[in-house]
């Protein structure tokens, strides 16, 4: 059996670990690159969304714009810039020329105007350095005259080629916006009639003279040395000018250059004046391709080493699991034979340790239940004894008045004309009333103990209830020459007023009965924030401590003989206890320095008109 469990666990563990390793390898091979690209795109889009809401891209000059672009690249490894509605870089005031155009017939709207040409569109900033032997001097010297061939779109001239003369525009010694030129040929090929094309995209030739030249200095020059990024910006501008659909929101485009994949991000924005502008970004995916290739080679070594480790660990794991399982089997068999003394060692916090702990707990629980069952049997015996005592108490309470009635009947039967005839009838009537009162109390107590009786709560003045009860019992108080002290406050409480009055009657009657003549009774209310404590204290008598808990029992009067001469049925406090417990409020009794104090608490009515607040 041991070998079977160990072998099965070994095969199961080794198989599961092998499947997990295979899944990891397959996921790495086929899904890691896609996951990385997806995460990269999400991160860049989030960064662009945040950038569109920041003020960094709202730069007022090329220097500030360059600093923000460099910061964005360092944080996200992504080139970013901002374009205007025509796709031109914003803030190129440090790399442009101002040209005063001459009078021209084919573009009269441009005659005599001054235009600004961003130099990044036609030339690389590196070609303008002094140490470059091919440096085109004719476009960097103010006062130079040259020819511009361009396309007129959106009331704006976009240069296609720039040369000294019109005849040089098709020669090698010229400057050219290559993406825009390629787009021109591409769009032109889609028109059957070139004249239709020229009507939609007028091609103009103008001459002009350089008035101002602005060149970048220092590190800002590097903004215009990223040929790959500027090439994509100019390509986007060409597509935009010739009406290619860009989209209304975020656009992500795949692009590959020299076998290196890139992602282009284009987000359409609106400036404060309502003009369209674009957030243009480009990021390389080459690192993920290299990482995926290296990871595939690395995983070959990992798989071999992990498989060896899995075999060793699986064997150890199988033996370690099988040992406590056998102990558990032995312990459960002993429990089946009602032997709950076995305890499993709990040395781990894993499932086996938890199972061992649960079995130990189950064993203890079963043992406790057996002990509790024995206790319940003993309790049932005590309850049976209590029932017998109750029946005995009832029999005792009814026996005396029945005996008195029986004796009176015998006397009246033997001496029907006796002078004490009225006396005997009065005695029988008194005993009948006592039996009636006893039966009513027993029925009331049974009603409260049934669990079906529901109290109806309502607000009332507790001080008025206490005063009314005191007034009703004033004759009994006076007859014993007792002193009654009232310390009451006008307080609204929520309870059942009739039942609470019954409690007060029982407490006060009890106090009157056991207070020696000439002593005092104190009825008092003490208010707290949410409750009011009602207490009735009688002076001059105490209850023995060993009897304090028994005063709430049925037929208990404090005398072992159950003497009825003091009055009452012995059920008053038992009924009081049930009423107070139905209210769910604290109550009790305790000996004080001068006597005995009975008390209970009631909840105050919210928003009472007598609240001090």
C-alpha cells in the first residue's frame, strides 16, 4: 500500500510539473512577444494621454519643446513631438528660413509675400555644418535667390524641391522633400487626367530671396538629426496633405525599417483656439524581439535542469505526503472504535497539517459532544427533579387551602346552625380567592415562559407609573407605618406600560412585605444618556447571599417551610423575571448597607420632550 501511494503521488506530481513547464515554454515561445508588445503599446498610449493633458507640450519655443521631447524619450524610450493641422512640426523657429517671394503669374496669391520654410523638410541639419564638403551654400546665405517648386494646399505652399534655378530642380544639386514628392507621384498616378490633379493640388513654381536664416545651436541640433523619426513625420504630413484618412482618435500603425519593427502613435487633439493638432510618437520594438530570442535559448537549459529537479522533488514530496496519510488512516480507524485519545502531530501549515488539525479537532469535538451528552442527561435528570419539585410545590400550595375548605365543610355539616357559620364561609371564600390568585399567577407565568407571547412597546412616563403604584399601595404602606421616599424625574421610556407596572407592583409589594414597621422604602430613578435605572430599596432587612439567586424561582419565599402567613403565591418574582427578560433589559437584586435593592433598566424614548438637550 505504501509503495502504491508513493508511486501514484510521484507520477502525478512529476506529470503536473512537466505540464506546467511545457506550458510556460510554449507561452514564452508564442505569446510572450505579443504580450510585451501589447503592454508596450498600452504604456505608450497612457503616457501620450497624460502628455496631452500636461502643459509640457504647450511649449512656446523650440528649446522648451526639445527639452520635453528628450525627457519623454528618457522616461518611455519613445520619440514624441507635436504637429500642427497640416502635419508640420510645431516650434521650428530655430531651423527655418524666411523667403520673400517675387511676383509670379502661376501663383498670384503668393506674389510679394514672405513665407517660412522649415528646413527639416528639405535638408538634414548635418548637411549644413561647415565641415561638410557638400554643404549647399546657396540656401543658407541671406540675399540668395533661388527657385521653389511646391504644391499649394490649404492656401499654403509646401516646397517639393528647392534649387538655384528652375533648370536645377531636376538635377542632383537640389533640395527635396522626398516623402512629399513620392506621395505626389503616387496620387498623380491615380488620376487619368493630370489636369484634374493640378486643379485639386496646384503645382507652382516661384522665385524668392532669403531674408533670414535661423540655425540650431548646441544640443538642440539633435532634434533634427533623428532622420528616421523626421522621415516618418514628413511621410505622415504627405499622407495628411493628400487627404489620407487618419482617424478621429488614437491611431497605432505598424512600421518596419531595416528589419526593425516600430509602432507609430498618432493622436488627434484640439488646441485652446479649436484648431486641430496631432501628437505624433514612434517607438522601437527591437528590444522585445531580441529578448524573446535570448529567452528561447535560455529556456532550453532551464527545462533540462527543471525536469531533473522535478523528479527529485516529486519523489521526496510523494514520500512526505504518504507518511501523514497513513497516520491519518490509523487515527480515523481508532475514532471509529470510539477511541478519541489518538492525536496526530501537526508539523506543517499546509493542507496535510490542516487535515491533521481538523481530525484532532473532530476527535476533541466528538469527545466533548459525548461528555456534553452525558451532561445533558444529567441536566435532564435535574429538570425532571425540578418538575417534580414544581408539582410538589403546587400540590403543597393547593393542599393548605383545600384542607381549610374541607375542615370548614365538615364543621358546617356537623353544626349547620353554628354561631360561626359566617366565619367559616368567609374563611372558605378567602381560601378560594387565594387558589384563584395562585392559578392565575401560574397561568400567567406559563404564558410568559411559552415563548409565543409578544410584548407591544409604546412610550410612556415612568415617573407617573411609579407614582400611581405607590398611591395604590399607600394603604398597605401606612398600615405598617412605613416611610416612602420618592426621587423621580419626568422621563419618557419605551416599554410595555402594563407589564412594567406589574413589575413595579411586585417589587414594591415585596418591599412592603419584608420591611419592618417604621422603616423606609426608597423609590428612585437615575437617568443616563440612553437609559433610566429604576430601583426600589427597602430598609431594615437583608436577603442571605446564598438565597439571592433563588428569589426568582417559583414558590420561593425565603423560608424553608414555605409559610403562607406572609402572603403571596410565591410566583411574583418569577413572573417579574419573565416580564423583564421579554423586554430584554438588565435587572437584578442586591443587598445594600441598609437593606435590599431591586432594580431594572429601561430604554429612553428618542427625542423625548424631557431630554436635557
